[in-house]
C-alpha cells in the first residue's frame, strides 16, 4: 500500500510539472514577444528576481538557476517562450512577456545584466 501511495504522489508531481508548460504555451500567444527580442534581453546574461533568485542564460544555450534550489541544463528560445531542459531530463517551457518595459518569466519580473562568467564559461 505504501508503494501505491508513492506511485500516486510521483504521478501527481510529474503532472504538476507538465501542466504549467502547456499553460505557458497557451498564455504566451496573446502577449508573445519574438524569439530575437527574448534572445537580445537574456542571452549571455544573468536575470534576477526581487526575491533574489537568479536565472543565468549563457551565450551557447547553457542555463543555471540559483534560488530556492540550484539546477542547470540548457535552454532554447522561441516566440514567447524559453524552454529549459535540465540535466536530469526534465523540461519546461516558460511564457515570456513584457509589461511597461519589464521582462516577465511567467508572472515573475526579471532584471537582466550581462554576466561574462556565464557567457564565457561552460
């Protein structure tokens, strides 16, 4: 019985990871910004939130997150989305929008600055 509960919990966790990805794609259509614009703003930079989390986007597709936990992997940009594939194999797409000249990753405002260590390493 313990294994059945774990399987249900694991399935629910996996589903929670997949559902936001499809919501991001649906949400991004109305406020989508182009891939070239997203790349101009984030590529080779570290973007931070007001709470202090950091998203680093290297010039060659490397990605790192440092916030409540740490993860790294690779990213790709498309119209209205940044899709991250972690080294663990998990993949998620995040809607990217702008409001009043501020970049939003989903509903989180980001401030991006050039980060030569991320751009030049990896």
